[in-house]
C-alpha cells in the first residue's frame, strides 16, 4: 500500500540516503538498506507495499510494536500544549514519568537524569559514579556494548571499540563468563573468583563502578549463570564499588520482567535505560540512581547537562509507552511467548545440523550457527562474515523476515505484542532458510 504523502519510490529513497547520508558501522559501499514507509504492530512496509515481520523490533527497541495509537495520541497532545521547555524548568510529564519509573525500577532506585539515548545515559552513569565515590576506574566486560560516544565506546568491549581507541582513561576489563560457542561458559565460581582477582590487581579502592549488561544483547544474548549477578553484587558491596546495570536493550519487558536484573532480584546502584523506555517513538534515555546517590547531589553539584534533557515530547511518549506495557500485559506476554520461542528454538536445534546453540530469555533470543556439528566451528569467524550467513540474510529479506544477522548468529527479538501464530509464521521462514546453512555443515 502506498500512502498519498509518499513522493519518492523505495529505490529513490535508498539512492538519496546512500548519496547524502552515512550509515552506521559500515563501509558505505556494503550497505543495502530497506526503504521503510510505514509500520504497524509487528510489521513494517516498504513504499511499494512489501511487508516485513520485524523480528528484531528494529534495533531491539520497538518493544510495544509499531504505530500504537495511544502513544501517537500522547505525543500529539503534548506537541499541541508544549513541545519544549529547557531542562531547568519542571514539567508535568517530567514529573509523572520520573515518579512512575521510581515505581517500576528495582530496589530503591528513586531519581532519574534524562538523556537522549543509551550512550548518553552510560556517560552520565559513570560520571555520577565517579562524583559519588570520589574514585576513578570503571570495570567493564569485553562482550558488552554500551554506546557509540567516547566514554561509552571505551566501556564497550566488542570490536566497535577498536577504531575509537585509546578511548577515555580509567576503564579496565573484568572477565566474561562466555567464551564463544566452542569454549562455552565458565562456572559462576570461576568467573567470580577471576573477577575478584582483577579487582584486587586494579586496586579495589580505586574503582568507582562496574558496568554490565545483566543479559548481554548484541554480543550474543548471554544469560549469566545462576548466582553470577548476585555474586557481582556481593563483590561490589565488599569493595565499595557501585554496580551499574545497563538495561538499555534488556529492559522494559524484553526478557519477561520489567528489567533483566529482576530475574535475579538484584538491586543495582545505577541503572541505565533507553530503547524500550519509549519503544523508540521519540528518543529518550535515563540514568536511575538509588536514593543515597541522589541525596549526594543535594549539596554537591551534578556536573552534567543536555539541551534535550527531559524533553517533553519524549517524556510524554515514555509515559504512554509504559501505560501500554501495563494495559496490554506485554511483560506477561513476553514471558509466555518466550516459552513458546524456547520450544521453537529447541525444535530448530534438533532438526538443523547448522544450529549449534540457541538461547532466549523472554523474547530476547539468538541462534548460533556452526559449520561443523562436532567441533562447533562457527559458521562465520569472530567479527567476520561468511557466504552462507550472507545467503541466509538474503533469504530472510526475500521472504519478508527482518532480523539482525551478525557474525555466526541471528537474532529473534520481535515486539512484545507478538502472538503465537505470528511467532510460528516467523519460525517457519527461519526453518526453511536454515537449509542454506545446513548444506555447508561437515
Ligand atoms: C546495552 C546497550 N547499551 C547502550 C546502547 C547505546 O544506546 P544508544 O544507541 O541509544 O546510544 C545500546 C544500543 O544498542 C545497548 O544495546
């Protein structure tokens, strides 16, 4: 279906975007964007009307699904009364959003600083941790992504960091529990004892915070072994280190809880969020902090600021989005559909020799592909690609299934409003597509 306001064809859109804009994390000659005209529920459409199942919620962010009238109405109403007030003002939507977040965030997280997205939230979280503790160092893992700005990219351990090095001072690595499909996962005891050793070697008294994605997103939907998050919390308490939970991707129902730390009943000192906070209808991020940290800034200056901090349109979008999670019971749906997804993923693993591993928690899922079922040699190397992975991506696109295909993996992260029939429809496409990668298995 083509809308009347559409003036450019899909090809014209792609050509102009490619000529006059830069696409992220890519050599521009390699990008092949899908032109998107409109979207509804779990689907989006090209100007020519080709339908895609959005099996990645765009960038793991459109959690409530596309085109929800309730959120659109809230944005429109806010735009009619007040589009912008500077961050030194107090607004109704800023007030109500912060109070609501204090209700749904874990532990005694009680005060929020609003930003434009995940990276800015993490930048501010580490600054708050440094100001509060008077210490400087921050520990982060290799298999983690925290955003594309200077500090956030230094916290990031994955290859997106490399081009930004040497990065900001004071960041060191704590051990990962997962080491790739062939080496697998450490036990909780192993990873925690190595983590404690690193803290001692770095000088625990010099460390302001540790930042982790409690469930890792782009680096592989890595669900920590039981006891890991509790153990990390205990180590932080033992050494007076703050624990920052980066819930930018895993938060807002994605894993079947409001926040992924809720699975382990962990109380972080700082929590960062974005994406699902507004389901990306308008850009917004936030850093949440415990009461005692917020109290520190009663007398001490909070050195941080952004022109678009607490932007009214974004706060209105977030309030309406949170109401949708509640009204439609989307977190419960993510939990239930996550169980269905688990069954579908296990079925793929049982029937396709190229499926080496699958993981999911709620509607946060991934498939790891291998080219040797015995050695588990990945279908594509670390930070690389392979013709079979490219062919699989091409097949998904041809069949109208959109998802991220990365290295030897692809993601299964639909909007949380998906139903069982839609989930099965998507997995039927995946099932057929895996014949391509199966053919490469030795
Ligand atoms: C865990 C995590 N943290 C931070 C970010 C950065 O968020 P943004 O792109 O909104 O700056 C992302 C983005 O993918 C993320 O997944």
